[in-house]
C-alpha cells in the first residue's frame, strides 16, 4: 500500500532534518580535528570572527547543502553508487572548506604558493576527512547495510 502524499512529505522532511543535523555535527568535528591548530589565529577576512563562529557557520551551510544533494540521491537504488558519491562529495566539500580556512587563517598572512597550500591542507585533512566520511556514509546507510549484510 502506498503512503499518502502528506505522509511521504513528512517522511522526507524528517530524513532531511536528521541528515542536516548529522552532516552539520560531523562537519564541525572534522573542522576542529583537521584545522583546530589554526583556532588561535586571526582571520584575514574578518578580524572579529572566531574560529568557533566560522566552524558553526560552515557546518550549517554544509549540512543544509549536502542534505539536499543527498536527498536527490535517495532515488538511486544502487547502494554502492550512492554511498560512493556521498563519500566523494563529503571529502571534496570538506577539503574545500579546510583549504579556505587554511588560506584565511594561515596562508594569507604568509608566503605560501598554491601547491603548498593544497599540500598542507591535504596533509592536515587526510585522516580526519577519510575517517569521518567513512563513518558518516555508514551511519547514513546503516539500515540498508544491516538488512543486506546482517540478515
């Protein structure tokens, strides 16, 4: 029996809200784990902004954006494809934010070239981004994994 439209919509909103919260929290953790060493540095773009404010705003933006994108992937039936795309999106978005934070709080005050900025960002971000992206994708698909591999 098919669910009614209002029930489907409320189910979608519930999934989207939970996804947004989860992505926001994990993004915040990733930000502090990988770029926390720059938390005491002054931002070149906003001298009054704290690292915490930057982390919260980036986390909320990322949570909302990726939740919408992941919701669009809901219709993809192949779990491996869907999980791979989500994993790669998390990695690329987090690396982008880490790079912008590095440029804002470290590189802009010094003499880094572009390749050094990328290299430094990736070296700081590799472990946190990889671990938390894997963990997030597993949490997103826990029910599907449980049904498919445990049963």
